[in-house]
C-alpha cells in the first residue's frame, strides 16, 4: 500500500516537473511572440492601421485549431490562443494610443469599465461631460476618449451623435460591453425599504419594467456611477441606484437585485475617438448634410448602392440653430481604402453640402 502511494506521488511530481518545464518554454515563446507583435505595432503606427483585425484573428484561430490532433484538447487551445491575442491587442493599444485616455463619469461608470478592458495599462482621466472629453481630445490633453455610442435596447445616444457632428474627431475603434444593471443601495436597505431609484435616463429606461413592477419613483441622474455615489453619500435606506456590481463595490453599497434590465442581451457599444483617423477597417461611417431639395437623400442612397457598399445604418438629426436643416449619419460595410470607396467619396463630396469620413474601424 505504501509502495503504491509512493509511486503515485512520484508520478505527480514528474507531471508537475513537466508542467513547470513547459511553462518555462511557454514564457520564452510568449516573449518571442510579443517581440514580433512589437514589429507589427511599428508597421501599424506607420500606416495608421487599427489594433483589431478580425480576418487575421480568424485565420490564426483556424490554424491553431488545425494544429491540435486531440479533439478533447482542441477547443481549450483555441480558447488559450484567443486569450493570448487579447493580451496582444491590449499591448498594441498601450503603444498605439500613448498617453491618457478620457471618459465621462467617475470610477465604476460603464465607460470606465469599457476603458479598463480596452486600455488596462493607461492612465484614465474622468470628465464631467461627454463634451469635455471631446474638447480634451481636440486640445491634445488626452490621446483618445471612450464614449458610449448606442445601446442594443434604447438605441443611439443622441447627444454623442451631435458631438461627433460638431467636433472633427475620428472613430478609431468600437467595443461592445454587456451591461448588467443591478439595484444597489446603502447597507441595511432592502427592496422593501426602497421608494426612489436614481440613475442615468438610459438605465432607467432599460430597467423600466422592473421599476414599474415595484412601484419605485424614478429620478434621472448624470450617470450610473455618479448616481451610486450620490446614494452612498446620502445613506438613505429609501433610496437606491441602478448601476454595475463594480460600482456597488466601489462605493460600499449592497446589491439588492441583479440583472434587472428588460433585455437579457443588453449591450452598449462604445467608440474610441481620436484626432487622427485609422486607415484600414471593414466598416466606415460618414457624416454629411444635403441641400433641402426633393430627392437628395434618395440620390445619395443610390450612389452608395451603385458602388456596392452594404448600408447597415442610416440616421438623421436636426442641425442645432439651423431651422429645418438635417445631418445624416451612415455606417457602411466595406473597405474605405478601396478604389470603389474613393470614387464614392468623390461623388458624395459633389452631391453633399458638407461631407466627411467619420471613422474607419473593424467590426466583428
């Protein structure tokens, strides 16, 4: 019995020794890979290319999967490589977007959470308003900003679209963050004590069914994190906020209920804005205005169709302080650097009263 135990212990020791040796080899290979990534970064910086290239990532994952003979091990290795590439992208962003990254709100805001996913090694700077972030980018106070653009449940963030029209920034990257709203309140509170809920108007709308079913009074606040901070400072057991778990931890609040959004797939798309545009991507966005004549918009749509681009989104917004004038936002699938795109841009510059390429980016 003792011999069998010793034999098993020896096998365990041998297995752990092998694992340690493989880990050491992996560490050296990881350094080699990151050195190669540094060369990729240099090329991307020179040519203005974005971090995310979904075509390249898919090729890598397929090749890695094919390299594993074991059906049992293959999915784990593919997942492992997905994580390796995620770390590669984080490192690339840390170099390509040098300096401070801005967001609106306070620590724990969804924008700050998205920023931490995109730029984990960067210094984050909070601003009071979205406009402050845009102006800081224009003054070169920050390298880029992370801004919420649209939500899968409530749609576009209208103020942000207006800011994109007003400021000559470019969309460099997009990032989708799954939103999991929680009801958070001071320690000692319960759902039965809550009478009022404060949060950003979009969060209140996204959780409208939950709020109504409990008879809570909804009060709009600047954003979710600041609402949580306000609730924490007041320490009123009758008042709660709608915010993330991270925010609740940040301000010492209790989580009374989780996942209270009406949509289980509630997702917010964030955009990374910067002064300099990217030069490559599989999607691009346009902003333009037209003469107030019949058929102008239809003519532009026809031009886009003739050049073979798939239009995924079109929106119109009133231009402030100019009665009955509208600007249009269009998102197209395709290569903005192609000859077809260049011809499209030339024709639209003739047709439109104002026209610019708002952003070029990869979208999975």
